[in-house]
C-alpha cells in the first residue's frame, strides 16, 4: 500500500464476513443485527482490513492540479439508465433481491466472490446466491468479486494468469450474467495491472457478458498519479463501466464529518467528465454516529443506516441540520456526552443523482441494499423530486461550523509559516502522526504557509 500523505477517509465495507484478523462490531439494521468489520486507523501503516478504502493524497505528486486536465462540455441526461445495488452474501439474498426488483432497481450486484491472498477466487454462500438470482425478477445480475481490503499482490502481480482463470471459473459457476471486480486498496503497480487483467478476462467472458470495475476514487487530490491508469481503464473496450466509491470521507475512526462532501463529489465528476457515459457513482445507505469527548481521543463511531434515521432523530434534544456546503444531513445530541452523526438521506442521494445527470453519468450504485427501504431510494434517483426524509431539519453551512470550535478547544492553533511540514510540527510537539493528520484534514497543500494548523494537546 502506498504511504498516505493527507488522509481524508476510509471506506468501511459493511459485514464482509470473510475470516480475517479483524475485530467486529454490530451494525444497527433496524431490529436486526448485522455484523460489520471494524477498521483500525493508522497513518504510518494503514492495516489491510476488510473493505478498506483510503481517501488521500496517496502520492506526493508534483503534477497536482485543482482543475481537471481538460475542459469538457457535459451532455446532460434526463434520467438514469441504471439504478444498482449490492446484495451481500451473509444476508437473505432472495428477500433483498425481490424487494429491489420490485422497487425498480435495474441491476443487482451479488457480493459473493472473494479473492484469497494468492489470487484464488471462491464463491461464498452459493445456495443463497442461487436463491437471490431466482428472486431477481427483471433485474440484471452481476457477480461481484472482492479482495475485502486484503492484498492483491498475488492476484495482480505474482499470479495474474492463474487469477484470471480462477475469476472466470467462479463467474461461470455463479449463474450471474455479468462480472464486477471490486478491488480495493490498490498500490500504483497493482492499479496499473488492472488493464491487462481486464483484457484477458474480458476477452474470455461468454458472449453478452459485461465486465466492470469498482474502484476507489481518483482525481486531482485523491491518488493523482493514478489518473493516467484510470484514463486507460475508462478507454478500454473490455470494461463496460467503472464504479467509483463515493463515501467514507469520514469513517468510524475519524473525527466527525461529512460522509461524501458535495465539493469532492463534484470535483470527481468534473475530473472524469469526458468518460461520464462509462461512470457509475456509488453512494452509501449508511452513516456514522460518533460519541465525542472533549479531548483528542478518537472513539469508534457506530453505523447508522437509512432505516435508523427516523428513530435516531426522535431522541430528546436531537438537532438535525442540512449542511448546505456538504450537501448532506448532520445531527448532534447528548447521551452520555456529546454525539455527532453524519446521516444518510434521500435528499443527499437525489442531489448527487441530479448532479451526475447534469454531467451525463448514467448509473448509480448503493452499498448495501440491506440498509434501507428500497422503493423510496429508487424514487429519489431522479430529477426534480423532493424526497420525504421523515424528519424535520434546519439549515446550516458545513460540518466545520461544529468541528472547528471543538478543535480550537482541544488543540493549540497556529498559522503555518511554510518552514515546517505537518510531520515536523507533530514531531516537535510530541504528537503522533496519526493524531496530527486526523485533526488537520483541512490541509490540502504540503506548504503550510498561511494555513491554520491544529496541534492536539
């Protein structure tokens, strides 16, 4: 994994029950308990965990630019071609597939393929998959194969041909019509190897079967060196669509903040506007609830699904706010201390779908379909609709209005002079690098001259 420079967030892929060395916690899905994988955050070394996605300057790239490399006139769409979602193998796949099909979802991604460290591919819960396919109705079926955040060195670098054959064998056994490769935490070398894998697998798929990739976002700020690789992938005739994971800009182990701030969303769409017709933007049906003590410790947040929002908003003193700059709901309340919550919402979904349509993006996918009532989600995926959130809320500017005062209370605040890096300031004050970065996610340039810097006490 590449050494991160400025972390923004981690994707936490819920309830991927592949046996690994991970602590687990409960995901609140209404009254039903579902398991999710805990993610331990670190800067010097990010542990390879289930579903780990890092949002950061993954390379110190001297070619960093704020704007996309070329201008492109968007071709707006009236409506989406595809409304997709993942059906996890540990769930009642038949029940979810039936509900999704009836709600109007066009494509179902069955999350049943696992990549081992040596590149071998295994089908999980084949019986559940068969029942899910039988219940899918009119919806197209995809087999999603993922590395669960584990190493892809064996699959993409050491044994690429054997991995391709194992992929094709698993796909033929799955009964699905199309193949999706959800490959996470890619090093530059591994990302570069995807084009060859796509060519080999794509050429050997049965007639009519499509190949897609589900990847971490890359743009002018996030892994900028990989932009050339993504350009080649989007140009590849073997690849039907590239799904970009647009969530977990804040996560269980971060400070509270936006799930997927609208400026970052728009930046990514503009970056790949030339390939908008080949993009699918992936949105979450969950958020996080953080208990936040008045110190610099970072307790683990709890997952909040779209199903939970109405019940959570009924807590006494609950303050729900639509953050205009971030384009999503936030909440705070007191229960054994101060809580902050980044809430999933139908309005946030609708806003991003409409922005995507304005730029010509034809598809949206959701992780995962067990987190919500599905008909309202599908109905929100359209232009000019006003979804009913089921909760009342006020209007605010951004998460910074809540978190910056907290950081000023628990940190020493200085203005950078350009002579020291963030790491050097941390070392001079005896602050762990992970803590220093966590409290300074607003820093987007290694030159700190004139920038506000928070030094945790």
